[in-house]
C-alpha cells in the first residue's frame, strides 16, 4: 500500500484527530464515550475507521487501559499538531473577517516587564492591525506549548533546555537581580554593606526550585559558603510577591531589576542596592523554525527589538547607575 499526503487528507477527518487525543487522555473507549456524549459503539466504529486508514492498530489493550502502539504514538503527535494548527488558522481567519490583519498567540514568562509588553502590543496593533492573546507561564510550560503549535512564539529565558535546533532565539535584553523588601526593611539594608549571611536567615519568597532564577540564587549563596535560603513561599507571581512583602516587614525576595522598579514605584516596597555580581539568563524571543515565517511574528519581533534597544524607554528608566 502506498502512503501519500493526498490519500491521508482524503480520508482523515477532524473528528478522527480529536478521537485519537481523547483516547490517549481517557485510556478507554467507555470513558471517551462518556466524556464526549457519544455511544460506545460509535466510538468503536470511529477508531476502526482510523485504524483502517493507517492499516494497523493504533492502540493495544493493557492492564493500564488502551496504550498507543508505535504507529499510534506517531499519529498522536501529528494529530495534536494538526488540531493546534487548525485552531490557530481558524482564529486568524476570524481576525481577518473582523478587519484585523492577524492574531498571534504569545507566551511570556512572569519576569518580563508589563510596561514593555503593553508598549509592544499597542504598537503592534496600531501599526499592523495585529491582535494578540497573551499566556503567562514559566519556561518549562511555554516551550512544550510552542513545540506543540499552541503558541506562535514565546518571550522567555534562553537556557540549555530550550537551545535546540527546532527553535530560533533572538536576545531582547538582559536583566540583573535585585533584592526587594518592605520599604522600611529595604531602607535599613540599604544603609549597610552587603551582608549575605544576614539575609540568608530571613524569610524569603523565591521562584520554584526548577527555575533559572532560583538556581542562580542558590549558587550565589553556595559560592559565599552559606546555606541557601529556604523560602517560606515559592511564587513567581509578582502580585503575590508584592502582597507578601507588603504585609510582612521581615520578608525579602529577588526579582529582575526592571520588575523591581515597577513594584517599587507603587511606594510600598523598596529596592536594596546590593550587587550580586552576575546577570540572569537573557530574555529572548523564541520562535519555531518555519519554511515561511509569519509576517505578524516578524512585525512583533521588530517592535520588541526596537523597544529593547531604546535606553530612554519608560520601562527602562532608572536602569543606569543603580547599585
């Protein structure tokens, strides 16, 4: 039997793709039928149709339910990508019908300046009529979403886990770490020489252990021959960090300098001008490699680079000369 794209396209339906993903998620045809509101015989018949298309079983029965065969695993990878691409395509068509030029789905890590994002999104819409959906998450969540075509691009840190051949990286800007605390605590610490042993004993709010920022903080204290701080709270949300430090004068945290300035502008927190002596991994625009890049992505990239190269931009004010 010969296999080609036309043959598959003529027989595969969208319902086949969604059924494959549902079987993987639920592990049994009975649960798939219950979840989708379709009779079990109808689900069984649909699976038989798909397996007939591919000429072999896609799932096998085990003690843990239906498990994909090698051919089934391949079909699942492609099915998820096709569903994501069709969903994105539908949103782009909807955007064009609504008078907009395109719609982008962009993932962003929490420690990217809201002022930068606001300026970039505003310029993208004003200049090019592009609309955007923003997804905030950590790098380890965003990269799989990018690879599965759920996102068009991400603004994230470039680390060894994402520096692979299928992705393009463009450095946008670099960040330095800053201590922040309740205003009164920050003032007291600012009057002292850096005392890492003293702050290591304080109550900390830190990112999760698997994040680049947390790993660098741990290494900083180890190099100083100190036990790394054990956080009272692990959090990446700037709202939560601000709330905890505002309510507790004994709490301290580390965030990138531009984020620290945004938080301290509200008047309740202060920045401690101690120099850590290192930078965080750079913030990058990360995109999938495509045969034909999306024009809207190119426009977004140009605007981000324009903003990040402007030292006088409001979101970067105060960067020079601190600490």
